[in-house]
């Protein structure tokens, strides 16, 4: 039950619950990947089941697609949707300008494609994801498997000229084998500690042969909804320059989310 969740899961839950208020009947909605986005999918599934909400969801990973179907959301491809009204997703980090690091779950490519094909992107996160400077969370970079070690060497050489505090790059593993994305690519995690110029980093990174996409989301997020463990939520709108505060009550009987506590 929601009342039995840890403070961090309560924070994720209330952020997702508040974000669900932005979803309206008939919308085409991008559905993010990760533990916080999973709360959102369950919230929307409850609205579909109990309130008759009619939406079409475009998932950013196979696991999000499976969850969406499980809770009764109609799933379509981005090609079918063509354009989205709204995307709601989590983030591994966000700064004061609502720039993000995403890709901890390995779905950064689909997440960025879906987010940029939307009229609006809302990020849902617990307060622990806010940072003064991006980079404490390792920056994921999606690579094609062919020549990946050469690509890694080029990236490490490029980092020498970047305003970062670290330059260690590690191939993401799944046990004894490389982690494989939904598109069949590898992920290199860059341990930079602080990124002084995220915009420059994103532009330079994507010009390198072998790099498919990077986890820096610059000027893509419109709103962030920050959840707290006591039920408070904060809504920041980067376009309007506004900040709103609210509080959501936990319903002890709300057992829809019991299996999502992570």
C-alpha cells in the first residue's frame, strides 16, 4: 500500500500522481522508462480502468510497453502516433535550467526521440535528483557495437578538452556480457563528476562516429514535478517561470502500486 512505501517511493508516487493530472482524454502520451515512470503508468492505468480515460501511449522501452498493456493502456508506436501531446518521464539528474541526464535504465535513445516528438515534456522525480551541476550521475552514451573500443578511445580523448572533473569511461555490463539496448547497441557510462558545459558536451558527443545518442537532454524538459517523502509536490515550469506547491494524501487502501516498490 502507498502508506507502507519508503519515503523515496512515496516521493516518486506523489510526483507521478500529480503528473497524471496533465493527461487528458484523447491524448497521445509518451510513457517513460524507469521506476518513477512506472508509477506514472500505473496511475494512468487506474484512470483508464476507473475513470474511463481514453489515451494512446507510446512507450520508450519494451518493459514500459509490457507494463502499459498490463494496466489497460492502449499502446501504439511513434510512427502510428506521428506526434505526441505530452511525454512524462523520469530523470537521473536535473539542474536549475531543467537540463537532464537520462539513460540509467538504458532507454535513452527511445526516450529522447519520444520526448522531442512531443508538444510538452514533464519530468517526474524525487528531490534527490536535483543537482547544482550535472555529472554526478554517470553520463550514458549509446554506441554501435562495431568498433566500440575505438569509439571509447575517441571519447576519452575528446574529454581532455571538456570542462569535466573526471574522464573514466566504462562499458555497461549485464553480468558477464555487455548490456544491450532495445536497438541492439552498447552503452558507455562516462564518470565525469561535473559537466561544466552540458550543451557543448551534447553537441560534440553526437558528432563522433560510432555514437548513436547521449543522455544529456538539453532544452527538452518543460516542467519538472518534484516529489517529497511526506506527500509534498513542487511543480516548476521553465517556460512560465513559475513554481507551485501542493500536497497529496496517501490512501492506505491504494494497493495498485504494491509491486512497484523498488
